C-alpha cells in the first residue's frame, strides 16, 4: 500500500496542541528522542492530519518537527507543495531504526503541483516518518544507525491503557480498572 502525505495550511497554537485553521483539526504534541536530541513534535496520526502536515507553516527551530504515525507500517511517500522551507525527512521502522533519509528537500514551487517530486515513493514500509527543518541531519549527525525513542503513551489515552494493561497482563498482575 502506498500512502501519499501532502500538506495543507497549518498555524500553531499552544505548546501542547497545534490547531490547523483550514478545518480546525488539532495536532497533539509529544517529546521524542533521536539519538541524544530531544524534539517536541506535532503528531500526524490520522489521514487528515497526515494530509495537512506542515504546509504553509513557518520554519521550525531544530527542537521541533512533525512525526507521521500511520495505523500500520506502510510506504509513506512525501511531497512538498506549498511549503515555506526545506526539510530533512527520516523514515523509521516500528523499532525506531532508520530506514531512509532525505536531506534538504526543497519546497515545490511548480505551478502544476502534480509535477512536484515525490520522496520515498518506492521505499520500505515505515511505522514513522519525521520531518524536521533542513540541516538537522547534518547538525546532529543523524545516520542510518540512529535510533528513535518515544515514551510509552500516557494513561489518559486508550492506546496508553491498552499498553499498560498488556504489560500488567504479561507480569501476571490482577487488578480491576475503570474506564
């Protein structure tokens, strides 16, 4: 399966949520670590959010990015129409291992956006794709041996509860939970 990620208008708001003015979708944010670099990333985890991406956003500092998280590993092909700045893009497997890196990807300025280059079109299925401001990969010496790490989801989310309950089940701990 090939999933195209394109971009739509984005305006950032509070530090824990990012509101898109085009349809009022909200991006949550999360801290991740790539090697020894901590980033605050917007999470694009639905088809709509993945489609909206960072289009029309102002350049990000090196401490921020966007993390694309599909429901299951798939080829995440990216393109750059309506972007205001160049990006470095990094694709990861479900264990946080780097699968592919694209550096200094420029915004597409073609009037006919269907002619914009597509990146990672034939790549391996990925569980995550990270977009950061161009130069990040060189500045922090990110390589194919780099590793992505994320905290376990918080208890407040259903996914977090499932992870915690699964861990409790593996440990043989019995306890009732209210949802």
